């Protein structure tokens, strides 16, 4: 006898609403944060903040932090932390400065060698974490001090007692690779726009914005490549699987050890890239370069939607998280507020991001 009841649809193929799909996106909170912070500064800050020079002004520090934050986000998705990333900026800056100033190497050799040194230190971090089973928090905290101390000792050794190495700008002057890592891009386009009256001009006739700082281009390119890797490649699936459940991933054939070591190498190379850019721009390097950036990078990743437990996150989320940092860091100078409020913002944003991400995850997964 046939049943007169209509069979229910299989929940596994049930169509999700647009709102549900959006709620599952880890970058949702960071995108909302950008909107809220923008509205706040539109109300409280000088209109100059949102002119073209003002936008470039806050995007430049956002880009430098964002390169670190995106790498930190990928490592956190893989289930690990790297607290040595800020000290790695100082260490890589010291290596790079010695190579170009003391040894006189051109950038075509100095940059790969700096990246190689940094990648080796990242691989050592990862190997110790995997071999010993110690939490990456502890291992990289140790390397935070090791690398910072090595930077101090190394700089004193190569400068005769100083913790700052100068002469980088003169050493790389005229090198064909220098414009790739320093200065402004699309200068001709911006001069043409100034001539057409589309952007402002100085009294000398030069545009108020000479071009796009190259770190912004590196930042955008890194965010796009990282997003493509995470969402469109087998390596991205391996990263999410490794951070979600290491044992299940290993049993499924995922090369967990290789994934983790590669991610530690990525964070180290991201720190080296920031070091190279900032050292060439400033013309010098010092032992305090990158100070506290490890915490800011992790906070950027958390604001961008990464869970502290791994297996969930987004490179685009870290991208927007870095923009929030840049807007607040520079935006406070356009207001009448004390700039020390930035520290309050830092802690508040971290707490709100963790609470928001946890609430969204529970709502989507049905956890209590």
C-alpha cells in the first residue's frame, strides 16, 4: 500500500539561502568592520583623510601589516601560530642590510639570499614544532627572543657597535630591481592625471600623490594569490584539512608535515618581504624593526575571521583586517582624539572579533 505522505527533501542537498551562505563567510566581520570604521571617521575625522593623499597615507602601513597578516592567517588556518614573525622582520632586515651594504651584493643576489635565510628559519620553526610536539606558541615565542637577540648581536658585529645599519639607499641606488621593492608605481599616470586636473597638484606642478606605493601592490597581489591558493587549489584544501583535524587529514593522505613546514616558511618569507621593502624605503635597518608586529599580524588574522583552533579563516578577511588597522592608526591623526586610544582599539577589536566569529560559527554549525 503506497503511502500518501510526501517524502521530505534530503537535507544534504537542501538549498541554502543567500543569508546563510554569507554568514558562513569568515571575512564577513572584517568587511563589516571596514564599513563601521569608515563611517566613524567620516563623522569624526577631517575630510582630508578621504582624499587621494589621505587614502594612500593609511593604505601604506595597512599594506605592510597586511602582508604579515595574510601569511599569519594561512598559518592559523593550518592550525599553528608564529609569534616570531615580527622579530623575523628585524632579522631579515639585518641580513639584507649586511648583504647590500657590507658585502656590496646587487639586489638580484641579496633578495634571494635574504629570502633563503628567512625560509630556513621558518622551516626550523616548523620542524621543531612537528618533531617535538610542542605548541607552536611556545616554540615561536622562543624564536621571538632568539631572532631579536641575533639581530642585536649581528648589527653590532657588522657596524662596530651600533644597532642601526645605514647606507642601504646609497647601496641600491641605480639597481634595476630597486623600483620593484621601493618607491611609487605608475608615476607617469599620476602626472598625466594631475595635468588633466583629475588629481591635485603642488605649487611645483608635481601631483600631490606621486604614484601608488609599491607595498600596496604587493599587498593586493599577495591577497589575491593567497585567496586563489586557499579556495581553488589542492594545497588550499590540505591547509584547511590540516588545521581542522590533523589526524583525519593524515589518514586521508594529506602531507600534514609538509603543509605545516611550508606555512612556517611562508610567514618567514612574508616577514622578509616586508623587511626588504621597509629597509630600502627608509635607507637603513635596526634591531627594533618589526617590534610588536607579531601580535598585530595575529590580531589582523583574527579580525579577518580566523579561528584560534584552526581550520577556518580567509586571506581576504585578513586583507580587510589590515585596512582597519591602517585606517585607525593614521585616522586618529585626522581627529582630535588622543592617539593612545589605538591601544584600546587593538584590544577591543580582538575581543569583539573572537566573540563575533565564535557566535557565527555556532549559529552556522548548530553548536550550543
